[in-house]
């Protein structure tokens, strides 16, 4: 008999499409029909302009409440997983939909999984929230951790290792690999001339221009870098509400902002750059950098996302002190180095799909 699975998401961004489509195909082989229940992005997420529509997405409209500056998701009606055999929801201590699902699992045979960072990577985590999340993991039927660090954290919290799957969170890199392979030295020279950047003195930033990426810090570092070496340029690929903080650097020609990056333009930006510049949260950009063979130059900021675990210090990651001027000097000192030509090891999407699907099968069988 076919099982029905619902995965609840705030919204579906472009980078998740290949994963969900591949996962749905893989689960179909196990007689599991999977749909994604997702809302429409708002605020910072909406500013990234990367939401998609697909026929396998069931639209939800969540009700929210704000208490002491914090926004709480109260869930939506009808319940997105109504009639499903299983549901997977992001692990979050304040998630009302997750508590509803866990309560339903006691009333009927609903299997409940949780997924996400699992470990408090991107903030210190309030002790009450962390306690609630540990309780959620204990009650849930399965935990899907993005990376080994999250799985280790769950295990150290007393969760049965048989209930934990490490998915190795990543993105579809097949097109990027093709685009990178197709870029010639002549293409790099033409791209550099068109943007007015100098080969050997160019870096790129790829990601949302919002608070998590510390665009304010980047702006300060660029001011310092301008005094150190005004020939060093930064290609910025991304959109977001903090783009205005780069206005001065754009005005003086130090930053070339080219909007949301994909396809051949992303490959060209990576190939033209010495490294990826990311003073704020390292997330899935780590995968793009690894595929392109470009190190990520970052800071000793403690709130990087789980995917920072994929990087190796001194090879695929260069860490500066958490100071704008020192970060600027780290960029300066990296100019003129020979560009890497081979990719670093990186997690593949097919592995993520297989890992996640195996976890779903275990969730239904436990």
C-alpha cells in the first residue's frame, strides 16, 4: 500500500527544486508519495526573489503571532498533513505545527520526522528552545540532520542513533560543473573586461544580501580594502534588503553588483575570482566554492551554518580574525596566488537524495 508523506517548508527556493524532485522519484520506488506543503516567502526571504512554483507544491497559508519581537508560526488550516501517513517538519522549539503533528502521532498512526541544522549553529540558542528541541527529537520518529555535526549533537543529547540520518545537505551542481568546464581563458578575459575587474585581484560574493551574511561588516572591510589597494574588486551576486549598504563601494567601482547569479554567469564569476568572500554565514555557498575549486575567505565568526563543515582550513577555507581591517588584509594577501584548477571534495546531490530517502523508509518502518 502506498504511503503518503508531507514535507512542510516555509517556502521552496530555487536551489531546493532538484532535491525535492529527485527525492519524490526516489521515494516513489518505495511506494511513498511525497508532496511539499509550502507557504509564500515574506520579509528577508521574499527579498531574495528565489521562490518557485511547481505542481508538487501544496500551498499553505500560515497564521503567525508576534510576542516580544519574536514571530511564531501558528500553523495553517486545513492541516497540511491531513490524511498523510507521515510528515517531516523543521526542528524548532517554538514550532506550533510540529507540536500539533507530534500530538496527532499519539492519536493515530502518523509518523513524524524533524529535519534541519539540529545543532544550534547560527546562534547560541536559548536554553529553553534547546530543551524543547531535545524533547521534540526524543518524541519524533526520525531526525534528519544536515551534516555530521548535527547528527553528533543529536546523539550526544541521548537520541537513539538508529533514529538519526545524516543527509549531507547540498545542491544540484551538475549544471555548474558543466558551465565551469565550458569556461575558457578567453571567456574569463572577456568577462573581466566587461565588468572592469582585474584577473588576480578579484573576489566574488554569492548569496543573499541580508543580515546573516553580515553585509555591514563587508561594507566596512571594503572601505578598509579601498585604502589598502583600490585595484582589488568584488563581484557581488545576490539580492537582498541590505544591498544599500554596498552603495558607496558600488559607486566608486570597487564592487560590481550583477544580481542573482545562476548558470554561466555564476561559473564565470567563480572562475574569474581568486576566492569566495564570505565574512558572514557560510552556508550552501560552500558547495559552489568546492565545485569551482575556490577557497572561501571568511572570519572567525562563530555562527556559520552546518555546511561550513565541508571546508578544510588552509585549503578550501581561509579564516581571518573577526575584524573588518584584518579581513581586508587577508583578501589583499591572497591576491596574485595561482588560481586553483581542480574542484575540492564536495557532497553530491544524488547522495543527499539517497540518504534522505533511506531515512524516510526507516521512519516508516521503525
